[in-house]
C-alpha cells in the first residue's frame, strides 16, 4: 500500500521499494546495510567497526532525501535521482521516529532467523548510530541540524556524509554530527567535473574547496573520503594531498570504487582497484599529509590514514524513544499503470 506521505516521484519510489528501501517522510528512506545483516548473523562488522568502534548491528542507515542530489556522480551505485531539487523540511523528530520504525520493519525477519544473535537483534531495535549516508545529498535537508540534535538527545551518534558542495550549510550547521565525512572523490576540477557531474552549479568543485577550508574550525571529528577509480581518479597523490592539507581532517579514508548498481552504466569492472592498489596509494599519500596508514580492511578495499585511532563516544542520552513506537507497516510502491 503506497504511503500518502511520500512525495518521491512514483517511478523512483517504485524502484527504491523494489530495492528494499523503507520510505519515510516526504523524501527520506531507510535501508539495512550489508554489514548490519552480517553482524546479526555472522558476528562480522564493517570497517567502521575496525576504524571507529561502531557496532554494525546497532547502526541505522538512512537519508532525509533519497531522491535528491545536486551531483550525478558516475561512480554512484545508488538509484538515479530526481532531475529537480525539492525543498525538504520534514519535521526532524517525526523523521527520526519514522526512520527507527522503518529500520525495525526491515530487520524484523531476523527475529526468527536461527543464525541471528538474539541479544544483538534486541539491541538493533533501538539504533545507537545513524549513518546519514544512504542516498542523496543530506545538506539539502533544511532542518538537518535539528535532526542531528534529536539523534544526539537519544544517545545516538551520527555520521554525516556530504559532497561538500554547500559550504554555507556546513558553516551554519548546529549541532555538528559526531563525525563529518566530506567526499573528496576527485583530485582537481577537471576530473571532478568529469566524474561528479554537477547538475546545477559548475562552481561545485570550488564550493568543495570552501568546505574543506572550514573543516579545521569545526569542533567535531572530520574525515576526507577518497573514492578511487582505476584509470580515472586513482593516483594524483600531490593533488589529493593539497586538498587534504587544506582540510586537516582527523582521518582520511582511501576506498576503492566497486562496480555495482547504477555505476555499471558509466564505468567498467576494470575501473575497480585491487586492495593492494589502495594500500599503495595510501602509503604514498600519508607522508605528504603528515600522517600514517593506521588500518585497512581488505574486503572493503579501504585504508585509514591518520595520526591515531580513537573510537567515537556516544552522546549522552537525555530522551527515550516512545514505549509504543512499534514498527512501520509493510509498504510496496508500484509503478502507476498507463
């Protein structure tokens, strides 16, 4: 039954539903990460567990705008977004509650799975971490700061991933997320414009540089993430070092592009680096930014560059979820009939 709330275009909503998204609010969505499932049934965590101490079974992956982005990155494996920018101003408390309900709906089957850890399944009902990284560009959500505050009030840490194209939003964001990721997925403007394909603002790379200039002044953990594409953006160590030195982040993640999803329409499997390629890149970049390679995860083709690994600290909980919160109803979005 199609929700009367969503304003996502019907064709996009139908595709997202088929891909097991639970749509929340007018443009938002929740989807269970592969590593959340792995944690529940195989006691395996994602690289964020190794790098930052995140418990994957306690993580909820969501976005306030799964259908809206101002870039059309060739390497993005998510569903193509709307061709227009929507105003997104969902009530942040309701969006948080609906996201938790949706997350509970998506993991409900693990309650009867004999391979699932019962204690982990119980803990997963009330997420301890929100990864605002599912789809779309979250800084387009007008009430993002309020949403972060709601998460923190519930003792939930937040990882916010942005493409950095809206520096004024980052500058005014209050509170800041527990950890702020900026996607620095191209070493210079020429490659950025070719790979990231700005839809509405040809100065997007310069806006990214402005965001990086802000990072040293922000009172939160910061990360520059490089998605590295063989034959396209892999290499260019000096250019990446210039950007990283502007940002002076707590951590740098070097991560290999993976040939999945929508990106297969734009790139080839030959564009996927091997894990050794990522390690070679990281070992060359680290001394240029005064850091070292701290850790890596082969299965995710990712390396962590920094000075010291420090686990995140959960915010102090001052508010409980409603006892009668329940779970979201099943939903199925179908393409409208001609």
